[in-house]
């Protein structure tokens, strides 16, 4: 291997092992998943789908991709799946391209209230090709379903989209589905963040309610970096497949598809259910500890919560992200509902426990993480003391290469 690359890789491995990863969209994939990402499957061109390829020599690739599809359908109880999207953004782009016409209207949650760039942010393709209407959170920071219904009935969007990147509460899929049915709109769910919790049985599933469901595979689901699309509707999967290839993508990343198959297999095991339960418990304990210490947190029903750093510590999200980076704790600044700061500054941070729970963090550890961050941000302990405590916590956790 190139010497520079070798050293960069060693640096990153050390950073991941020695630090505390609290970014809610990250996780640590198993050795098997990582081995498949780096396997010979990367060598093969396989445009098309199992049984219908545009290249010879695809018999083994067909087996791999069909296994991934079967395991995925079984995991979520869906009839049809496409495992080829290169990422979560690609899965969303493919879905819009398959099911909407340019200029159609999508009713979604905005980025600053917990949505995602691909849900209609002005700087994203989604807002350039589609009309975007946003529903909002109520004063209790939960989705305002009544207002969502009023907007849907008034504006008749072609699609209603649910599924978020920084929403800490469970989503009422049945309620949104009923609203979409009233206006004959497509109900799409982007379950990227909570896919692992759904697979582990600790979050309700959108599959019985949504026309189409997209996801990433690398967040709570703990697989390789990639995207997937699920549906129970045969006409929809035909359109999705066509939009994937030849519509928007070329050759599928079969090495990643192999790793996705392994991820779906791992997520079907009893140990994954226990993992998902531990993620939710650890997240609750961490959020509750901040709250007991007098900090302002959003509350949580899943794997993440928001910490209001402005009100709690008189620091912006950006300042806190940087301060925590100095002690090897990784978080991301995040807009809070109604945030007056710019997205590059923000008034808060997002904290997620999926990654540390994979490394074996228990509830005592979760409490210690919150106390350490609180004391450091309040100036009650020095940077050096905080760094030492991070090292101690990280030492007790599993090594990421052995997962
Ligand atoms: N959808 C949601 C809800 C997300 O949170 C994200 C990523 O953060 C994506 C889609 C995009 O996934 P990717 O980064 O793989 O394109």
C-alpha cells in the first residue's frame, strides 16, 4: 500500500479507537462487513439486476445480490427491494425520479427542523427539480400532524415524505399514511436514521404504511456506506429499478451489496435486537443525565437527542463541536427547531449513542459520557482532565477492528 495511505489509515484507526464517537449517523461495521467492502466483488461489472444483466460472468454476483434482496425483504417484512443505491441521497433521488414528474410537489420537514438536504433544501437538487412545501414541528418539538393534514388537504402535494436526520421522537407512520391516502399522494418514508431500531424491533415500522421506503445502511443498521429502497408494490419496484438502471446509476457496487447482505444477516440475529434495545436505553440515560445536571435537551425516543448548547453553556453548536474535538469526543453542530443561528454556527449539537453502544458502552458509561461533557463545557474540569477521562472510557470499550 502507498506509504502515505498506510499512515492515514493508521491515524484514522487510532482516532476511532481512542475517541468517543457520538455522531448520530455513524456506526462501526463488523469485520465481515468491512472484508466484503474490500473483496473481489469490486472487480465485476454487473449493470442490470439478478437474472438480467448486460455483462457476462454474473452468475456469482447474481447470487450475492439476490441474497441481499432476500435478506433485506425478510428483515423488514417487505415484498420487494432494490439494494443498488450508492448512498441514501441516491436512494432518494432514484425514488423521486421514479415516482414524480419535475415540478411535482413534495411535502416534507425542512432541514432545520430535522429533515435532510434531499428532502428539499434550497441548496439540493430536490428543491431545484420539485416544488417543496414544508410541514413543521409544534411548540412541543413534535411533528404537528394536524397542521400537516391541513397543508396536505389545502395544497394536494403529489408526495408526502417522512423520515428525518435529527428528530428525536418516534414517527406516527399510520397517521401520515392516512393523510396521504385522503389526497391520493405517494407516502414515502426515509428511515435512514432509525432503520436499525426498526430491524431490532424497538421502533415502529413504516413498511405496512408507506408506498415506498428508502434508507441508508450505515447508520443504526451498522452496515457498509450505501442505500436501499423497499416497497410492497410491484409497479413501484419496476419503476424504482428502471430509475436506478439505466436511469441514474451505472454498474452497481457489488462489493458493497455483498457487505449489505452481511449487514442484513447480522441485523436479523437476536444479538442485534439486544443491541437496538441498548442503543435506546443508553440514549435515554445520556439525555436524562444532561437534564439532571440542568442542561436543556430535547428528550428522546430513539438513538439521538439534541442538546441546546446556547442555553446550557452559552456556547454555539460550532464552538462546542470544536471544543469536544479537542478532547477526542466527536459530535456535530445541529440546528434546533426555530434556531436563530446560521446552519454553519447553530445553537446546539446532535448526540447519538448507536456507535458507542456497538463498542459495548453500558448505562454507567453513558452517564459518565454526559457528566464529562457537561463538566468540561461548564469549565468545571480542565481540557487535560477531560482528555484523560475520555482515554479511560475509550480503553474500556471494544477495539473497532475486532468488532
Ligand atoms: N436521509 C437521511 C434521513 C439522512 O439522515 C441521510 C444522511 O445523513 C441521508 C438520507 C443521506 O445519506 P447519504 O449520506 O448516504 O447520502
